[in-house]
């Protein structure tokens, strides 16, 4: 057996997009941006943004769509979905330049910051939305259940 998980903390690049499958299952797509900055050898500050396309299912999808909007900070825990080879999905943009997409299926989406706050990093008013149809439920674990390395 193998298992992987990814945790992303970033901001929504646009409002969530909710749709329903032919069987009535809710599906919500989020575009989450994470930022990284560093100073290169020349002393120039370099800012990089990595985009993740996050898919949220079921009741969680409806809740995310209801409460999140562009600019809100979120924490997403889920699993990466690669192409047939396990790599990010690669395509050509309309202008012909190559692009890649990191795709994630969410197990947990945590709203960071306060209501209507699109710039706050405060964790005082956090809310979590979790799915019940995942293979692994870590909600009942305490700190004593984890190994120290």
C-alpha cells in the first residue's frame, strides 16, 4: 500500500466554479495560487507563483462555493492527480506557450482569515470543511498518534 498527501496554503485566483455531474453530484473547482520569493545570486528578488487546480466534491463543494471568493486564503489538504505517467497535465496556451497544471483532489478545505477578508492571514476565525468519502480519516488522531522523527 502507498499513500501521499499534499497541503497547500494560498489564495483563490478567481471565484469558485460549481457544477453538477449527470448523477447530481456537486463538483467545485478552485484555482489556488501559492507564492515563493527569494534573492538570486545577482541580488535580485525573484517572485514565483505556482497555481494549483483543486477539485472539491459533494457537500464540501457546495459549502466552498457558498463561502469562498476570489482573494480568500485557504488551506487545502488532498492528493495530487497526475497524467497517465504521473506528471502534471501539460498543454499549450492560446498564445502557443507551454503550460502545466498541478491538479489536486481536496479531502479538507480550511477557510483562513475572517469573513469577507481577502488579505488576512489570521487564523482566529478558521473553518474547516471535510469530506466523508475519503479512504483515510485522520480527524480522531491526537498528537500522541504521530511519530517523532
